[in-house]
């Protein structure tokens, strides 16, 4: 058990083509596929990152519900990672959240993590009229 953290991208498939005609749906086990979900990032027990996202983008409410992030939000997180703008260790404790040694290792990966958030923002910024897209962060423990 522990803090599992997911950054997922989803895109809803269009049911209409550019000419206004209905698109034949992709069927899976007899049901139409309406959404594709992508795993953009995954972290384990990176409590400083989790705390930063919850504080800035969910009003400090740590309730394991999805937090939708815009391209601007994702780039702000990437910049904060690059600038080392993590909360202090004292703010990050939780029974399943790891410890200071674990978090030090997580902080060492900040540049790689920032690239993940930038890539998610780039993915959202790439316009495609066939899809409605969004990115959300979700944690569980």
C-alpha cells in the first residue's frame, strides 16, 4: 500500500465526421468505445509533488478525486518542478506517503518529471477536431 499517483489523458471519440455523418463506432465486446485513456505519468509515494498539486489545484482538499489540469496548470507544475518549489517535508506526511529519504530521491527526478508535465500540456495544446481531450491527476492510497 502507498501513495499511487497517476497523470492520465483522455480523449472522447467523435460520433460524427466532418460532413455531419455518423461515424461507425469501434466495438469492444459488443459495446461502442467512446473514450481512450492514456497513462501520461505515474509516480509512487512522491508526496511533495502530490501535496503541491493538491494545494495549488484542488484548494488543499486531498480527497483522491480526479483533478483536471489545463495546459497552463501543467506548465506551472513543470516550472515548479524545475525550480524546486516543493513543499517542506513537514507538510507532506501521511501514513502511506513514504519518508524524507524517499522524497529526496523523488526530488532528484524533478527534471524528468517536468518533461512529463510539459508533454501532457503539449498533447492538450495539439488541436484535433475529432477529439475532446483532457488531462487529470488522480492519487490513491
